């Protein structure tokens, strides 16, 4: 990322959004206030790319927004993450490479996946 785009992001994102999306931080569980009623899709807070749709959102009890699948598998990219002594799969926005969260294999059918996404990394849209 160049300095101009980094400064633009710092000016347009909250400190938490910046820390999560650009530095790979994780917001505390149950800290995201949720999304307003009528939200139908979720976009990246950095670039506006469509990432998830409301039909795939579910309550996992984990404390983070959870989805059974992305809007499309071209919308995200997955990367090995061995931080904090764990082996996980990190999920990033495929367009701007913003850190979104992680995907786990303990989700509902039919995918069996749980995309555990930081609420600070996505924005709900109607």
C-alpha cells in the first residue's frame, strides 16, 4: 500500500476499523453493535466490494458476525495464519486485501463453514 492510500484509509476509517483491516487485529467478541434492520448485503469498509449477503448470516454465539459462505468465492481470498500459536485460515477482501477475519469448519449445513468476520471490517447495506 502506498502512503497516499494509507493516509486516505486512516482518514476514512475509525481507529478500530484501520487496526482490524490493515493490521490484522481482531475486535473483542460481542463488541460489534450489530447492523440496522433491512440490511441485505455486507461490503468491505475499505473498498466497498460486496462480500456477504444476509441469507448466509447466522448466529454462531461466537461474538462476531458469522456467515456460512461469501457472496462469491471470488470476493474473498484465504491465507494460512499461524499467529497466536494456532493454525487458522485468514479471510481477506480479494480486491483490497483488507483483513476480514477467519473461516472455520464448524458452520451449518450445507457448507459446514463459519466465516467469522470482524464487524469493524464490514458495512451493512440495504
